[in-house]
C-alpha cells in the first residue's frame, strides 16, 4: 500500500497588482522589485476569503463541487477566515461533506509540506482512503501596505492536491523540522502580543534570506539522501516561491540545473502556504511533469519551519 497524488488544482483571484501599481503606493520601483526578487505582479483578493480561495482550489483538484467521498481535509494557512471553525471545516461544508476529519495546519510558508506530511501519516495508519490537502492564503490582509520592505513580496491564492491510497508508493519521503528560536525574524502578532501593528507581518528580510537559503538547501539534500534519489533523477524542483535569488542559490547547492526548476513567482509573488501547490498544479497542467516523474518540493517559512518532500507523480 502506498499513497499517491491523484490530482492537483489551483485558484488565484482575478485582481492583478503589478510592480508599477506598487510604485504609486510606496517608494519603490519595478526595477528594484524585479532584480531583488523576480516578482513582477501578484494577485489580490478583494472579496474572496481564504476559505473561498481554498474551496475553489479544492474544486479544481477534485473536478467536482461535491466531495462526499473525501475522508480528510487539511488546509495549511496562516490567514484563516476565523480562529475557528477551521478553514478546512469551511471548505468541507462548501463541498457538501458532512463527515470527514477536517482541520488546519499552521507552519507559515512551509504549511503545505507540513499538511502533506500529516495527511500522509494519517492515511498510513487510519482508514482514510481519500484526502484533500490545501494551501490557501490571503496575505494581502496581514500586510502593512505602508511597509515597502514587505508589501512588494506577497500575494493571495490557493492550491490543492487530492491524495489517494495506491498500489505503488508515490510519496517517497520527507525531511521536516522547525526552530522556534528564530521567532523574531518573521512573525505576525496576535492575541497577547504588544506589537505596534498587531496584525501585520514583520520581517527582517536580509536575515531571513540567509537562513532560508541554508535551511532549504540542507533540507532538500537530506530528503534526497533519505530516499536514495540523486539530484539528477529529479525531473522538477518545485520550491517555495519567495524570491528568485533564494531559489537560485538553493538549486545550485542541491545540484539541480536551471531548466529543472519551476518558477511562477513572477506572476504571483510569495503566496506562503499556497505557493508550492499552485506551482505544482501549474507544472502538471502545463505538461512540465507527468506520470512517473520525480518531483522535489522544498519550503521554508516563519517559525522557522522547513520541509521537503520527494514524490513520484
Ligand atoms: O517566505 C519566506 C519568507 N520571506 C522571505 O523568504 C524573504 C527573504 N528576504 C528577501 O527576499 C530579501 O531580503 C528582500 C527581497 C526582502 C530584500 O532584498 P535585499 O537584497 O535583502 O535588500 P535589503 O533588505 O538589504 O535592502 C537593500 C536596500 C535598503 O536601502 P539601503 O539601506 O541600502 O539604503 C532598503 O531600504 O533596499 C531598500 N529597499 C527598497 N528599495 C526599493 C527595501 N525594500 C525596498 C523596496 N523598494 N521595496
């Protein structure tokens, strides 16, 4: 018995916010944003909530608006509509399912890998045949739009995968972990905090950058070692889409050539937990990867958290 990714899907809101648009909001330039990050535009959700985005991504992956046969919903998000019910419960309800296990996972930009890890573990031990794992975010609501060091980076969107039991093993291994001592470098304050802007994201970008490169590369190398797969055998690297320079440095350290890296951050910016499932969905739907191909996913985020996973599609 194994677990496979049976299908993928994604949804992004229609409104496009370009680098040029940002020039009229903060002191910045398209040239600065493009050369420092690779981002050209991002999507902003004006009315759709995180659970709306998540539901649409799940529908795209399920190819159905009804999901009575799903046994488990997990949503990775740092921007849930509510503290509770969880985003996963709202998605479950939207999809007319009244029985599945449903909960959210909080691991910032690594959330999707964490959620995949949890779903994979539960499916191996419990009678759960079919799971929907979603990464969904509405970071535009936790961004300080006066802070040019962060507001240029993030966007809204959602991606999803459907997991099913299978004869062959397709989820080949994980490397996953966290180090909470980095809590001050990247955070959004909440209840009990005395932050100046309680709900806004705070980031020491430069320091995050350095740890991100080191940690993502280390995690990717460890998962390859654990699974006994060489970097040459990887058909596509699907990294967390935070910054082109981070991805470039990580791929060089791991030994993966440029033409084997999937990048869409130019269109969406950093969509946190949604970035990997959106990228994976686009990679599959564009034919860049297909059945039997080995994909390496690697993420890094607030916590700090990190995670990598090797899958055979
Ligand atoms: O998902 C995981 C979480 N986040 C990340 O992975 C982000 C990691 N960090 C980064 O991607 C990069 O550190 C940034 C893109 C955020 C910043 O790039 P950088 O090359 O590290 O720039 P910097 O912070 O060292 O700033 C360089 C200069 C500064 O001016 P001075 O001090 O040299 O005069 C900044 O004030 O650029 C200035 N600056 C800007 N200028 C124009 C900062 N933000 C902007 C901006 N437009 N938006």
